[in-house]
């Protein structure tokens, strides 16, 4: 739709772009533009890994019209990269939406993962790389993530593209430039625990917060509901910016 921003759906580097595929297709079916950058190459990048994330997203943004604005939508661990994406994007960023995602620092730097989880991650090493993300958890927990999800893309497709990240990816904090959220509306869509704590942090910062109850990959289980929430939140932020 002319004059509306592109929804740029950024997946966690621990997962793959197919996690956003159902929502992207739903947004397009509703007449919106949607783009899903591919961050799978981050696993083989050189430190600092955040630079590879920014490059991958900007490579996708470069294919948009020069004056096309975007709504950045980050899932899970991708949230830590939003400050850099917002200030270094090659297209104007209208809003930043976090979906069951890490909330980055207001300024300074953000740990990629809480320090208390490093021992857990070391236990997931297989050679010089971590096992794929879904292999970190019990089968019952993983199965619950996909319960009720449409057949395409199914669990097998998601697992097939999971990268094996080096431990170093999680060891280096990600810069959060001062004032990264100035003039950019921010919103948080929470599916459930443990990201309810992140949603509370977003609320304390004055962000728009909405809830769509489900598991961590709920955007695959309910792409229509997720797309609807993203559209409504982007519209609400746009209206707030003009009042």
C-alpha cells in the first residue's frame, strides 16, 4: 500500500528466516509489504558479530525504494541488535517492534545473553560450535513450540536451517548508541514467560505493550493474529507520532 512502511521481520541469529515466513505471507496477503532479512551467515562471520547482522539487514533494505520507510520487527535474541539497526539502517526507520524479544539497553551495551546462562551454553558445545538452538531443550518443550502450527513451514523446515553458532557470538556485548530510540516509536508484543519480564521493562520505558498468549514461536502457530497485532501496533505508534 502506497505510503505505508515495509515490515522488516528480523529473526534471531539462533534460528532462521523461515520462523517469520508465515507472518510475512499474511502481511502481504493483507496488502502490506514485508521483508525477511537472512541472518544465517552470521554464524560464520568474524567478530564483532553485530556488524554482520547490520550488514545483512541493510543488504535487504537496500532493495527497497530509496524513500521507503520501515518498521523493524525483532524476535527473540534479535532484539539486542535493534539499536544499531535503527541508527545504521539505510532506509528511514519509523518504528521498532519487539516480539517476545530481548530489550536492549537504553544506552551503552547489551549482553547477548544473561551472564548466568554462559555455563549452560558451554554445555551445548559440540566441537567448536554450539548445537542447533532447538537441540538445547527437552523434546517436550520443543514440541510445545510447534503445537498447532500450520504444516508449512513445519518443524522439519525450521530445524533444517538452524545455524550452529560459535560461543563467541554470545560473549561480546552489542553496542546501544545513545539516543537510538529518539524519534522512533517502540512497541513490545509478548507471547508469555519468561518474556513477561522483558514486557514489564518495555512498559516501564513507556513503550506500547500488547500480549498475544502463546509459546515463543507463536508467530508460526498464529501468523494471522501476530500480523494483526503488528499492524495495529504500527498504526498506533504512527498516530502517536502525529499527535
